[in-house]
């Protein structure tokens, strides 16, 4: 069986982290003297599967029925699972210590964290400790937290004050331990006496091997020798003395460099798990190890004790890396487990979810896809079809993870592996491996560097090809007389959390508020400083977008804050016009709107350039439609191009999100039927507008929370609409669950597409493909600051779409070209690449988090995206990951009927088109050429 709960800790004990002004607190001498059990060790920073609380006491002392548990940085257990009753028959063993697995939320290594309690079988409180030191001004009492009245807590704990340990674990591979009456951070000693510093050992002399490495590995997924003690020899190819792996890889001397990898049947590499000896070896050493064989989370390894290492003076033939193209199946991969490999060209970043910015899920790993990013299966084919199944299989065949050689999470005072301001790691970027890596299995298949990685790692890998920033400095030229775009502004709120009663905040690593966490209706920036960071990015991106009409989603509905409906919208337009006054204007909210109590706190809106277009009459909101009881109502506006007289209707949308309580195996996510109903109502709404205005050219724009082959988009196709970004291979707008896809769409009516009016389409990859750490909501999150003030990168979590509209004077054929060349085309269009989640995190990875937002909706679910986890968990541990926090998704719209006429401009589609052609010819307009079809995520 595969074990999942063994602790992994670094060899060298770190210096205990003290807190200024806090004296060390020791266990009461009586408790230690009379042999009564007490809490002696707490391991919490390595994930719930590795957390434990240790009781120390006299051998044979019965601890059956004791209750051990943890409390968050609030005042209650995170869940019922965080309170554990010790099983009957449990007593203190000969070692003098017994460890009990207890999940402990939070992995802080500075300040203060969770608290741990121990209650004996009679219900008496024995110990209550807060990790670190909690100042009184931050809710502490004498440095410890105070328990609340939760029914999950034993009665003797409620209302009690904890004592502070005054230290926290220096890393995810360490625990806090009571040594001679003082708490220190040290290598875990689960179930053993505390105080062993785990220093290097003196290796013994090599003897005879009992087995070769291939014999130990075997030809299946698990070794046939599990539980047996073996002795084998090899060359050290990688060593991990810190970060939690606590061991090293060895490989058969002279092996590797396979001429035909398909002929290999068993691996020549294996992991030696040995906290006691890892500090005594170096890469290149010829060693012999002795220990028991076991399977750990899918990885075959030898557990080597302090006396199980021998280093040979005899030189060994060097190991040669295997030129490695990822086999498509687990069976094909097993023969290379633990071996040194040189990855071939073509591995592309698919996901940066686990690099950091997600609270305790900062695993320092990067999801990869061979041949291109992995693709959302429902963006490729409808669920239930053979094509969908093929997409799932192709995902699984191409997915692999680049890990950081550590199981410990990246702490806030560390640098993020691989990612720096100068080395952005973006979805779609191709990797160049500078150094060889280890191919292993730890929760998923990984490339492991041969040493732990912290910060920049250009000596191991470069992110220098494919969909780079350089390829996306500006959007592609799309031509046309008028350009329209979609832009999600990521909860742009000018009503600030600091000004509203009850608001709570997400914080940076120094405790400074960043964004609204909950407790109020605001969802955006906490204060003016953070708003300015957010706004500067949005302004830079929209101004560089070079669009004439922009459909906005996720902007504050100021009416919900007792302001003019357009207050936040006006503030954004003012900011956009700061450098060039008069460039932008906004379509004002119409007179007839849904009842205020039925409106969401975010809304849809249009901004436009008055020198290019002008609104034709008042905008219109679809109201009193039950289909939109849980979504933002569509907003329609007719525009006329001032130079040509061409008129069109734009309708901006934001459908119900995918997050919610639905079965995990629901490919379309939750609320698919609701989104179908919203699509059907939208089609009727658009038809009415077109008929009443005499303007048949309609564009449905925005965040539909549906991928390209899901039912809502099929509703539009059945009604004659064309999904332009898909039709023109312009790329994808969103990254979720390690896969690319488009939740955002610009859908053109048949009159537009059949009339050959679309000159070009581009998805500008500035947001979704970037690490969330470039976002304003993650400012000062880690020691390596990657936020760039005023830069367009990660202005939002969705990528904008821009479309050029106008007559074709070039004689070219529709669809010949789209966007701009993004690079060499060897890797093909990512739209044809299908693959599984490469974003599952290394360590104790969950990776997929289906139903939860990827966290970029800082400070609250915008009701959009693939889910709804709003903001980040910075360690304050309130709520649960994946909850739809802040996302009211209301919109049950009562009030006046939504059938107001869009004013008839007197220029129907035919007249407008003729006028545009005549004007263009009269002015000697330049040719409108189709941009070349764009292979967005290329390789090579």
C-alpha cells in the first residue's frame, strides 16, 4: 500500500524564531516531573496529511479517549476533522512519545498561527498552545489566542487562553518541539524523544549488494520487495537536504542514455529517504544504501537509517541522462521513475497555479503540457462525445509537472521558485532545460531539479519560447473601421473596504490589508493605495487595447452603495482620460433598471471613444426576466460610427458562474441549465432590439462562464451567431484547473459574419496567462516581488478580446488571417491541443479545485470565472477554500419591462453598410486585409 502520512523534514535544525519582547514559556515542571502526558511537538507546516501533535509521558501511560485538536487564527476549529479523539488502546510507547495525526490549518512561519489543545479522558484541559506569539492588539491574551464557544470544542477549552510557543516552524519540513522546557524549531522527531539535531553521520564501508536497483524497482507500478530490507549501490544524481524531501536519488553506474527508451522495462534510479544521511552525500558520490523498501505516494523508495549509508572510494561510471519525451501512459513512464533525464524540446507552461498566491497551496510547482498547454475539454468538444473523451485522454497523455525539489510550501519570507520579475512564467511559454532533471512520481509525474529551488533558477531551466511577453506587448492589428472589445476589470470598486463597516481584508506578508475578504458588499481594493495599484494596470491595458468600444464586466454597481449608478464607471473613465482628456466616455445607465434589491454589486457597462462612435439613444437593460435571477442582466447599446454611419448593437453580458454545490464529475460546472436559460433569453432580447431598431448587426460580448462547446454557446450557434475568437483561431481567454479555454466570447449575428464584416480578431494574452502574483491583490506576498506597477500584465484574470469590423476592400477571403504571428508554428494551435490538468500541485497537491475560482477575484467572487473562491488565503483561515464568498450573483430583476426600443437611427444594416463602403471609397481608404490565422500557443 502507498503511505500518505509520513513526515518529511530537512536535516539541519534551523535557529528558533523568537518574537521581540516575548519571553520563552516552558512546561510546568510538575507536568514533566510526574510523568503525566503533555504536548511536546507540533508539526503543522507540511500539509494536513503530515500534521501531528505529539504527547510525551511515562511509558505505558494510557491516553485513550484524549481529545487533541487545532483552532484557526480565529477562535474555533476549521472543521470537525480538526478535532481528534485518541483511539482506545493507545498508550505512551517505550520511546516516551506518541504522535497523533491532527490536521492543523495555517502554515505560518512568522508572527502567529493556529493553536493546539490537549484534553484528557476526563475532559480536563491539559495543554493549550498558540504557535508563535499573538500580540494583544491583534486579539491575543498574554501572547496566545482565546478559544471561542464553538460546539466543536471540548467544554474545558471554551473561553480559555492559550500560551504562546514564541516560535514557529522555520519551514514546512520542520516542527516546533519542546526541548528542555523551551520551544524550538527543529527536524521533526515524530514519536521519538525531541532534541536530536539530525547532524551528518559517518558513513560506513560498502559491502555486498543484495539487489540491483532495477530488481528493487521491478516492472510494475509498485515494487515486489515492499517491506523487505535491501542493500544496493548507485551514483547520487540529486540531493535534497532541505525543503522536506530529506533524501537523495541514486542510479545504477553507467546507466541511462537509452538509444531506444521504448526497450526499457525497469528503472535504474531510486529515491533513498534518509533525513539522517542526506547531509553526508553530494551529487556524484558512489554510495551503497541499506534499508526497507516502501511505496510513498506512488514513489518507490528505500528508507535508509543513520547506519544505512556507505560511501565508496571506488570511482563509478558516470550516469547518462535519457533524452526524454514523455510517454503517454503510466506504464510507459514507470521504467524511468527516479532516473536522470534530459527533456526534449516542446514542454510548455500550462499552469502557474501552484507557484504561490493561494495561501497554503504554494507548492512551488508548474503544470506543463508536452506540445502545448492543456485545454479545457469542453472548449474542444461537447461532453459525452467521443471527441470529448479523446480530449480527456490527450490531456492525460501530455501532462507533467515541473516541481521545485521540495514538499514544503513556499513561505512568505522565501522567494518563489522559478518566478521573478525578470523571468515571468506564463502559460504558453516553452521551456528550455539547461540542466538535467529527475523524473519521479509524487502525487503526479514530475520533473524534479537535482537540488531544491528557491527563487531564480536559470541554471536549471529557461522560459524563453512560445507565448512570451515580448510576443504580446501590444494586441494584434485587427483592421476595420471600428474595433470592439471585451474587458473584465476584476472587481473594480471605488467604494473601499476601509470605509465600510464590517469589512474584513486579505493581507500581505507584513499584515497590510490588500483587498476585501468579506463582511460587506465591496469586493475590490481595501484602500486608496491598493485601488491605485489596480487602476493603473487596468488603465494601461485598456488604453493600449486600441479599441473604440469596450464592453466591461465586474465593475462596481455604485447604486448599491447609495451613489449614482455610474459613479465607479465615471471614475474609471476619468482615469483613462487623465493623459488624453476627452478620449473616452461611457454609456450612461438607462432610466429603467431592475429594482435595487435585485441588482448585484457588480454590473456590466460600455465605454467608447466619442471621436469614433456615438451612442444612438439610451442604453437598455433586460429586466424582469427570471432567467437572470442569479446573474447580471445584459446591457445593450446601439452605436454608430461617425465617419461611415455604420450602426451596430452591442450587448454586454456576465452569466452565472460555474462554482457551487454540484457533483465533481459535472464537466460544464454548476448551473449549466441556468446559463442555457440566460442564453435563450439573451437571444430573444437581441432579436427584439434588432427588430425594433432596424439594426440587424448585433454583437453579444462578455463573460458567459461557458466554454466553446458547452450548451449555452450552442444556443447562440443555433440562433445564427458566430463565436469570433473561435472561428478565427484567436486564442483562449482564461486559465483554470491547469487548462486553457475561453469563458469570454464575442458572438456576431449572421448578418455580420455572412456580410463579411469581420476584419480580424485577437485575444490579447496579458492576464490569464500570467501568474496571479503579478496582480495588485498579491502585492508583497512573498520575498520575491513580481508585481509591476502600471504594467498591463495581470490587470485582470480574463484576457481581452478585440475585433475589427468594416468592409473588405482587399478582395481577400474571410478567415485568411487573424491577429498577429505569435512565434514559430511548430507547436500548433493550442485550440487543437487537448490535455489533462497539469496544475495539480506537488507535495500534497489538490491541484484541481473544481468549483472554486482560481483566486484572482481578489476580495470576492465576481460571480464569474470557473468558480468562486474569492481572493487568497493569506493564513487568516476564515471560511473554507472554494466557498463562493462575496459573490451574491443576484439579479432577480423586478421593475419595468425590458422591451424598450433602441432608437431607430434611420440607417438599417444595408444602408449602413452601403454608406460605409461609399465613404471608404470616397476617402481612398486603405485596404482591409485579414490578419494571418494565429497559432496562439506555439512551440519552437
